[in-house]
């Protein structure tokens, strides 16, 4: 067989092996994640988490200006 054809066949075979290994790894990781995730009734709801994040007060930073120290709101 011609060397270029052999090289192409080898490259295709390696690409298939890499793809198959990646799929196997992703499937294993998904099973592991499902096994270690707490049951749905113990997980906080995403909506509740988002509402709690919105209701937090803004972070406050200590600002030094001359002789007096005061706390001001500051947005990053």
C-alpha cells in the first residue's frame, strides 16, 4: 500500500481511538458525579440560590482619607 494512504489510515485510527477514550472518560465522570451528588431534596434550588445572591448587601470597603476613617460603599 502507498505510504501516504497508510499514514492517513493510521491518523484516522488514532483519531477514532482518542474520540472513543474521550467519550468513555466523559461517561465515567458523569456516573461519578451522579453518584456523589446529594439527592434532589437535599440540594438547594437554583432559583432560591439566585434570589439569595441578589438580596445580599453590597460589599463595603474601608476607605482612608486623611485623619478620619470611614466606610463607604464601593462597587468593583
